[in-house]
C-alpha cells in the first residue's frame, strides 16, 4: 500500500514586510484544499527568499523571519519553510522546486503565485520548466475583473505547453491527476504591495511630517498601514526602527 501523500503548498516571496495580502492568499489556499480533501495532511508554508534576482536586496533575514513568526503565532495551521532564506542570493525558484521534488517525491506539491508574478514568468530563470516540478496555483489580484482571467489562461497555455491541457478545472484536479497542472483562482486578496508599505512607513518616519502641516497625510498613512499590516508586525517594525520608522514615534501613532 502506498503511503498517504501530503499536500505541500508554498507561497514564495521576500515578505519585506509580510502583509495581510500574503496571509489572505495562503489562508485561502489552505482552506480551499481542506474543503476539497478533508482527509489528507496539508502543509502550507511561507517560503521567504534570501534575495530575488528581479528585486533589490531585502531587509535582514532575522527581521523578516521574526515578522513571519509573529503571523504564524496567530495562525497555527500555517508554517515557515526556510529552505531558500539561508542560501546565498540570487535564489531561483526552479532550483528550489527541483529540490522539493527530490525531497518529497510522493507528495503533491503546489507553488502559489499572484497573477502579476505569473505574467512575468518569461523573466524567471527557466520559468517555462516550473510546471515540470510542481502544480501552480495562480491567484488573481484585487482590482482586476473576471475579464482578465481568459487572457491569463491563454498566456499560460502559450508559455508552458500550447499542445497540452495544463489548466485545472477544479481543486481536485491537482490531487487526482499524475501530471502537474495550473489552477487559476478568482479569489482576490487585499490590494497590498510591500513596496507601498515601505514607502508609507518611510513617509511616516520623516521628521518633517508634523501633525500641524500634514495631519491628513498622517491620517491616511496610518489608515493604510493599519489596513495592510497585521498589528504585531506593525508593532515589530516600530520597535526595531525598520523602513525609516522612528522608534521614538509615540505608540498611539502606530
């Protein structure tokens, strides 16, 4: 008798900082899989990278890991996979997925992508080979309508294999077939980008952001930050003076 496979899910990224959009994506995938296959074990993991070849150097590993651990403390069914973060950058996803295929040959492997990342796979190292090593779960972004989905579908078919049916019709297709497939999910996580959060934090930390002259700007920034970041992560950023935030900023302002 074959051992029961584990479903292994990874959401890769810099998580600089981890925000509510990241959390919502991974929670959604886990919950949808749990509904589809309630009896199979599922390991759903953040996969922080040491550094993407397409982005600037991220914040120190220790800080990014600490912020992720604060999120995991509140959501115990999510986990952390540190396979990439201790590697010398640049780190390439294709190498990681090959390693996972060798490490977990009998398990169902799923790599989660936002459709913004999926649309840029041609820029990735051997991006056209990702599907050889894992299923891909493509997540829509807020602000895009359903009309965008067919174009994503068509682009992915052309990029990976125009002659083969690679698009999954439902979640169970990723579990019950012997080939890797792409699931295009119409779930839209909160509109949040780490680069915007870093910019808001830097603006808030500027010494000349005085309440008398910039009260509306400060209010907008604070609203944006409270909507975008888990409270414990925002508190950690202030405590450690990250992203240009002044640690002397009064607590009530964060």
